[in-house]
């Protein structure tokens, strides 16, 4: 008797966050799939705030810069988080 391998079902889930920028006094809301990388989300947010170039990433409310190669889920981003757009090499 053989058993069929367990099929892992991945459910696409969105995270709803607010992003802040040193240039902009008001946060902007974003909805991203949890499978998006931090780098992709940071680039989208940086573009929305008018940044061009650089190496943007996101920083959480504890001041930790998130690894650009991780997905938002892997980086621990949750609904309602407030994130700041920063440059991975320093300030934007």
C-alpha cells in the first residue's frame, strides 16, 4: 500500500500596512501579497513616495531593517504594521 504525498496548499494572503517616509509627513496605505519580497514592496513604496534609485528596504516599528530577499511573511510583516521606507545602505 502506498500513500499519496501530502499536498501543501498555499493560500495567497494579503497584508495591509502603512508605510512612512522621511520625506512625507503622512503615511500611505499599501496592500501587498504576503508572498511578495520585502525588496519588491520597498521599491513599490519608495516609488510611491517619489524616490528614484537607491536600494530601498522596509524598517519595522522596532527599527529593524527587513531583509530584502525575504517574503513579507518570512520577515514577520502583519496586517496593520507601520513600516518605514529606508535605504539598505543608510538613509533614503
